[in-house]
């Protein structure tokens, strides 16, 4: 597995270009918590990120999952990635499916990374970082 802890590597892996500060959040997928309770919280996380993003027009918000993602809107771009791309990130396998583990990257001059299974703690992490 290649070291993805650089802006350039993330851009290459995800085939995107970061043009301004970005909140990049990985999540298992909408509805996954209905099957696996330990992966629950995606719907709450995506909703709360959307609420936060409305106050920060100068920051891009991008949500990524291997599973179902919400429709793109004017506040957040969502990307459903394939399993060959998921291998570059922390994942968990349940039966035959691969799910991304919950990770938030704040990309600016440097990258801050937060890993935790709680969607609420990811939301608080983003709020705290944006308040500085």
C-alpha cells in the first residue's frame, strides 16, 4: 500500500484536484448501519457535514464511500469509489463487501487526519478545526 499522506497522493488516487482548503471525509455508506450496527452513523455524519459546509463557502467538502452516497449538492461533492481505490485507505470487510473506515482529512498547507468509529466525534473534530 502506498503512503497516501500527501495532498498529491490523494489527488492522484481520487483523480481530483484540491484548489482550496478541503474537508475530505470517508464513511462506510448510507444504510450500512442498518446491517452492521458498528458502522452506523453515516446518514447523521453526511447531514451534519452538509449543515457545517453551508457556513464555509471558501472550503470544499468531499464525502467518499465504497457504498451508497447521497446525491451531490451545492455544498458537498460525493464520490463512490471502487474497491481497487479503497485499498489505499483503511477498510473493514463484512461478508463480501468492503467498507471504508471513518476517516476525516482536513487538507490545507498540511493534512490533519482524524480516525475514529464515531460519526459524532468526526463532526466535532471538523467543528473544532474550523473554529480556529
